[in-house]
């Protein structure tokens, strides 16, 4: 059985059950920190590597800047990720998480050191099932208009922070309703994103996602990579607002995320979505075939 990996900045590789955080670490007390999760996949040279690490580190830097959090240098973060991947079995997929908190409450106010570490873990069965079989979703209101976060920087639109309580509560609510995941909808009726994923849909020959700049959704790295290269699949790419009713008429609807990859939406609010002939093509293009199933 594949064992988890833990690498701590300043300590190196340590046993995965090593205590890392102080009781007064602001990442624990207030969710004050940033993180990125990357898909670890075979590199073709007998090892593994984090996919799209450059894009993930760029997003992490943007999130940290918005939160006025001093990240370690990019080279140091790359070294941390590489050290974790070096401990992972060759040819096995996994989930790499880079975490940086503001550090101990007692020293943070005076510029004390941040807490930074990396983990690699196996892909869970539910994630593999969603990738293979698709998912059902229920729409739930995020509680404010689609453009609310663009004029309210304190809402941290587009920031991947450690404050994921609402995200996890949304998914628990969806599970309690008999769905696999949630799809956030604005107070004015537009679909935004999933709690841990980006919405992508196909209409004719155009692949769409929700605009980032006008909504404050998290800019998905996997979705951005796909749309930037949509021409390779014979499609054009665009961004626009969409309602749940419009998604029902699409030629394919997916939630994309770094580790789950491509999860086809099979039902929205109990209404079955037609299966898309393009799902397997998307999985293959993004490198999520023959991995774990």
C-alpha cells in the first residue's frame, strides 16, 4: 500500500505522522494561509512530477499577495514539491498539496516565519469513481450576486486560501441531498463554480467556462489549460455567464479539478444530463486515462 509523504521546509522529509503545526498556528486558528493541490503523475523517466506546477505556483503567489502573506521563493517551493515527489513510488499517481500558513500567532505580527510544508497522498476511491463514472450535482445559492466579489476585495474572490469551511459544508449539504457534489449559483441565478472545481461546458464547437474577472471565482488551472488549448480538440474557447437551465441544453458539462480531473455531470438537481461523447476525449487530452481505473 502506498504511504503518504510529508516534507517540511527547514526539516526535509519526515515521517508522515510528524506533528507540524503549533497550537497557535494561524492556519489552524483562522484558516490564514494559502495552498495548492496538484496531480502527481508519471514523468516518463521512471519517476513522477506535479502536473502544471508553474501555473499552480503562479496562482499561489497571486493568492498570497492578495492576503499579504510572505511566501517562500518559488525555487524553494519547487524544491519542496520535488523532494516530496522523489519519495513517491514511480509510475503511481497521487495528490501533492503545498501549504503555507501565516505561522504562529505569537510571532506573525512581528514578521515571524511562515509555516510551509508539502504532502503527497494516494487518490481516494470517491475521486477515482467520479473521474470514471461522472457525478450528480445539486445547485445551491452562494448568497450574493455574481459580481459582488469584484467590488469587495475583502471577500477574497479568486484566492485559494485555507478557509474552506464553506466549501466543505456545501459538499456535505449536497451529499445529504443525495448528490455527489454541489454547484454554486449566484443570488441572481448564474452558475459560478463547484466548491472544489471549475465548470466547463460545450455548446456546438465552443468550449465555455465562467468569467473569472467579473465573478471572482477561483481561476482553475486545469480548466485554463484546457481552454487555452481547445484548438487542439477542434473547438474554440470562450467565457460567458450561464444559468442551470442553459446547462441542460449543452453538448457536455464537466467539473474540472487538478486531482479528480474530468468529472462529467450526469444530473443537475435531479434532472438527468445526456451523456457526452466528448468526455473520454477530454480525459485523454488532459492525461487522466489509465490512471487508477
